[in-house]
C-alpha cells in the first residue's frame, strides 16, 4: 500500500492539473470521479439485471422527451 500511495497521489495531481488546476481543477476532478463511480454502479446493476435498468431509464427518458 505504501508503494501505491505516491503513484495514486501523482495520478490525482496530474488529473487536477489536466482539469485546470487550483480549486476548479480539484472540484472538476472530484465531480468526474463521483460521476464515474455512479456510472460504474449503474452498469454493474444493469448487467446483473440483464439490461432491465437501461430499459427503465429509457422509458423515463422517452416520457420526459415527450413532455418537452
């Protein structure tokens, strides 16, 4: 774990710099990580249910598109 920590910190620092640095870079990096975590969870559940979660999402998307 001690060996991986500096590598992980370097990766985070690089990502923050890629996202503009400073507080904006930190916030963008955190939001991106949060979004990716939720996407991974959604995909895992969707795969476990044979795509049922995507079907539900698509029904809601279609319904809301009809409202527009």
